C-alpha cells in the first residue's frame, strides 16, 4: 500500500511538537509571568499546542478508511495487545529509571520506593505522556463502532456529529469554568464529553477532512484563518489568565480546548489543500515511522538531562534559539535509539 505522505508529514510535525512541549514545560513554569523570556515561551508553546490532537486526527484517517478492514476480533487480537504491551513495558522502564536516579541522588533505594513503583504500574499512574496510550485503549475499542457509523452515515449526519462533539467535547470543557457557563454547572457536569471520548471526535474530524479533500477543494484561506484565530485565542487568553492568577494557566493549550481545535482543524485542512513535494521528503517519512518510538522514549532523555543539569542554561544563546536546539537534540537521540531498537525483532514488533 502506498504511503500517505500528508499523514507522514503531519505525524512528523506532531512528534516534534510533543517533544517541544515536554522540553518547554519545566522552563515556562519557572519563568516570571510576562517577562521577555516568558513571552517567547508563550508563543512557542501556543504554536506546538495541537501536537496530540493532530495524532488523533491522523489515527482517524488511517483507522476509519473505508478500505481498511478492522473487526472487533482484530481490535482485541492485534491493536489492544500491542498498545498494552508497549504501555506497561515502557512504564516499567520509566519506573526503573526513577529508581536509578533516586539511588544516584540518595545512595539507597528503600523498599517503599520499590513498592510505590509497582503500585504506579498496577494502578495506571504511569509516566506523564502515557495518558495518550490510555486514551488510545478507548479509541481502539470505539473504532469498530465509529467505522460502522462513518461507512453508512450521510455527510449531513457526520457534520451533525462533529457539531455535537465540538459543543459538548470541546466548547463546554473550555468555557464552562471561565464564563457565564459556570453558573450552569448543574447541567454541564452531566453532559460534557470526557477527554477520552472526545479524542475519537478528532479522529472523525480527520477522516472527514481527508474524505472531503477527495471530492472538493478545501478553502485555503478559511483553513489559514482557522489556524490564526485559534493561535490568537490561545495566546491572548493564556496570557490574560496567567497574569490574572500569577501562574501558568493551560486551559487554552489543552488538546480539548476550542483554540486548539481551531489550530488543529486549520492545519489539517491546509495540509490536505496543498500538494507540496515537501510532504514526500524521506525525512518526514522516517520521523513518522519512528514517531511512536520517539513518543515512548523521549522523556528518558529529558529525565537524564534534568538530573544531570543539562538544560537550556548550557547553551550560550537566546532562548529563542536554544529551545529549538535542545528539542532537536532530544528528537535526534530518540531517533537514534529507535534505529537501534528496530533491529531487535520482538522489540520492533511489540514495543515501538
């Protein structure tokens, strides 16, 4: 089957965005609100905010394709085992790393630390980025149902679903705590769509955009306007709320926020409205193929960097340049690890 270069491009951009988000997180929390460096970080963090939603949309394009046969049996025999094996294996690796770093710091590993590590594994208190895999468990379970709907629904019915999803899965979680809607908590707390279910909505949106591009041209100006509107909304509201509360408020950076929906939708539409040779570059294909592995392993390098005090202060340059450079180094190291791991058959099949 021929590769979808547009999906490769989006997945490659998304995984770089993910690493960028996790690289920037400890820095932006410590920077004085509204300082020059914080404003640079604010812009960077807003740019990369659609990272995870774009992954959900790519999954929708690939999984919900009418030519791809996915049965309930294949979900339980193929998709779920792979995601669960990877989840628990790499979560265990992170717990071992935490114990190793604790030993290096204190010289001992107490029994309670080992017990806590085991409890973390059992009770799904996994390393922070693993929430994506938690959601993908539900995503896969709902995939056969979503495919039945998409294979038989009229365009008007798919649009109706997307409107309902945008209202109850995106707008309510975004605005219910900061606008007049908080007065209606007695209603909204029962009808809003939790994040795991809302993620499937992104998949259906990605599928809808990809199918729409086959029959009619996508308005590039409208797509660009969506990106800009979402970017400005996230930028302005994050700065305003953070300054009001004197701490970083991430409401408008969240994957299920209205601002990030606008950015994600617009970006996806822009890619699908264009036919650029850029999308077919081997670089993006290779990063796309490695994206799951990079996602799983990049925080190993970030944890070591933090422990050994290798951070942006090591670069004698403005944060405007040092942060992309730091992210590049982490992505590169994660990619090199992928190249090594993929030569181990069982690891390549089940763990990356």
